[in-house]
C-alpha cells in the first residue's frame, strides 16, 4: 500500500489514551452523508464529504482522539472509522504508542520529531509492520 507523502503542518501533538487492542468498529456507513469533526476542546468543523475526511486524516488534520459524526449527536472516535484509513500505530520517541493514524500522517509525525527513523509502524488490523523511514 503506497501512501502519498504531501503534508500540511497542523501543530502540536496531543496524546490520547493508548488504544492498541481495539480494532475499527464503524464499517457500515453512507459515504454520501455530511460529516462533522469534533476536537477534544469541543470545537466542531464541517460539514465535509467523506473524501475530504480521508484527505484530512492523511494530512494529520484529524487526530485519533477527534470524534466524527453525521448528525452532530452521535460521535465516534475518528480512529474507529474503518474506511478513513487511520490504521497505523507508531512508537513515539519516548516509547509511548500513538494512533492509529493514517499512513500519510506518519511522515508528519517524523518531521515534527515525534518518531525516530529506526522504528516500525504496525497496522492495527493486519499486524503488518513497516519501517517508518520506508513509509
């Protein structure tokens, strides 16, 4: 799986509670709906179409702790939406695991100094491991 490596810098990294044993749970949804993104501080952005959400996840503008909704009442963690592509866990420089994030977001984490170049990212559902430097 190749990943596009163009990025937009989004600021500092907020570490959520570690999620290593849970798999994405939202797999049956309508892509044609309007989607909203809620940040941990309660700010809501949108509406977006689903392709825009995927682009934002790849640009690291959607972090795993953000929540997503189509009705602004029922919110699900972004990392739990299977088709959003946020499937990779990475070890941060201090040993804490972070994610899951989109494969394109890994390069931004590396550039921002959160990842060493000699660590491997792990796919949340398949268990595939890739060197961060190769992604």
